C-alpha cells in the first residue's frame, strides 16, 4: 500500500473524531490482603485506675499471613463491666491496630477515555410520531409511572416550559417500541 493511502486513512479517522465528545472514566477499588491466621501466647494484665475504672492490657503474638508479630492492645472501662469483657475489648483493639498497620492495601485503578459522537441527550420538545429516547421526555408530575396499553409500556410526559403566557404545559403519551426506542403517540 502506498503512503498516500495511509494519509487518506489517517485523515478519515481524524475527521470522524473531530466532533466527538470525550471524558475520562475512573474506577478505584481497595482490598486488604492481610489475614490474621492465629493468636498465641496471650497475657492479660488488669490495672485499677482513678474514678472507679480499670484498664486491661493484652499482649499476644499473632500470625499474619506467614509472619509472627508481637501485639499489644488495651481497653479502659468502668467497674460495672467484668474483666472478661474488658480484656475482650483490649484483644479486639490490638487485632484492629495490627491489621491496620500491616495490611498492604491493594489499590486497583482503572482509567479510560470514552469518546462518542452522539449528541448529549437532553429533554426537548417532540412531535407526534417522532422516535425518541425515554430520557428525552420530561415525566409528567401527576402521572410519573409507566402503564401498559395493548401490551406496550407507555408513559405520560410534559413539554419543557412553553411560551410566555401559556397557562398549561403541553402534555402527551409515548410508548416503548423497542429497548431504547420510544414513539410519541399523542400530544395535546
């Protein structure tokens, strides 16, 4: 093939995208991959504090993935809570602190540029018999739900603001012909 053919092909591709509207689409996800396998060598120490409170300090070793780590957690509460609950809170505190410090966050980011030469869909005035997308019709405030007529899904709509001096907006009915193809069947 000749160089002239490639230039013509490039120009044709360029003219097809000149009027395209483009935007970036970004999606992010965050996953924690650290997993606490087991807990061992637990040592609890309860210490009295002022104001009728106690502190439980829990020291233990935890296996996270394939590594053993020394952990310490603590919890403070009033005398009304028994020591088992007090120390269970300290254990939970230590586990949470451990997982938040050793978790290697796996962040996935997807970024795409989307281009289209289709016009932006807007609510607009329509004529009887015209084929439209459902989102081009403003839902009627008094009849917002779809209804069935002779097996077809239909809905009421109103026209966007009419002329100055009109007391009543124009309204109508459109019915679904195919997936995203609606036809205006009446308007008054």
